[in-house]
């Protein structure tokens, strides 16, 4: 079982935590609303967890173009 982080905008793999024997509080998931959890976290049949986040490149693009925050995805 592993925790995989992917950019919600470009789909790039941001990182992986191989050993997922940590509590959600340690990962910060408890700070998310139920709606945010449903949107950002998905559980795969093999036990892996996929988390939508943002990569450095997309974060920089958003900083330069703040109007893009209104879009779910700005890279197609």
C-alpha cells in the first residue's frame, strides 16, 4: 500500500510515500472538509491512496496568473 500524490492540473507525479502506516492527522487530512476529501483523495482497489495536490510548476503558473484559480484545470 502506498500514498501517491499527483498534480490536479497537469497530472504530474509529485511524490509517493511507500509506507502508509501513518494516521490521517499526521498527513493533514483532518484539516480538509468532507467535500475536499472526496475531491482530493481516492482509494484504489489495491489499497493505494491517490491524492490530488499541486506541483511547483503549476503553483508558479497560478502565482503569475491568479485569474486561473477559477478553473478546476488550466492545462488541457
